[in-house]
């Protein structure tokens, strides 16, 4: 019975480490998704110069399915209101802030100003995506190892 309890504790602590690692990887994926969405919006603006609603629908129809874009397309209100609501779906404050800046700039000014604003947001996304990816690699391994060795240490203490 004691061994079963020790095994349960070990598995719980290991799962905490795995959970932390998955959160870090999710944050990295969200930055990459926003970066890709910005790239596609810039391309669509340059090529077709459609309104913002049409651009987002075209991107969705061409196979880019992110949770942010899905939340935006299926919400109620103006495109800016829907983008603001979708920005709240991100897990990190800086990511939410960047998505809100996207909502404020997208479709609200001349083509040149939109492109300039989207490119500056894209640069932020590229930098943050790389930083987040590195953090996920480093801290993800750390969280996994801490979960494993922390669980093992607790089990050894209890035995």
C-alpha cells in the first residue's frame, strides 16, 4: 500500500512537470500562429486589397485554421470587436496585447498605414516567437526533469 502511495505521488509530481512543459510549448505555438496570421494578412492586403472581414475569411478558406482566427470569425460584432474578443483567448499578457494592437490597426486606416503597422507587429511576433521557443526548450526540459527528480526525491523520503 505504501508503495502504491509513493508511486501515486511520483506520478503526480511528474505530471506537473509535463503540464508546465506543455504550457510553454502552447505559448510558443500561439506566437507562431499570430506571426503566420500577420504574414498572411500582409500578403492578402498587398495582393487583393480587400476589406478586413474578407481577408480573414480568405485566409480561413485557404486552410489556415488557428483558434484565434476561429474565435474571430465566429463571434458577433464588428471585425475590430471580434478581434479584441479573440485576443482574450491567448494565455500570455504580451500575446494578448499584441493581438489587441492587431485588432486596432487591421482595417482601420489607409493601406500603407495598415501594412506598416502589421509589419511592426510581425517583427514583434518573430522576436517573441523565437524567445518563447527557446524558453520552451530550456524551461520545458527543466520542468520535466524537476518533475521526475522531485517525484523521485519525495518517494525516496517516504520509503
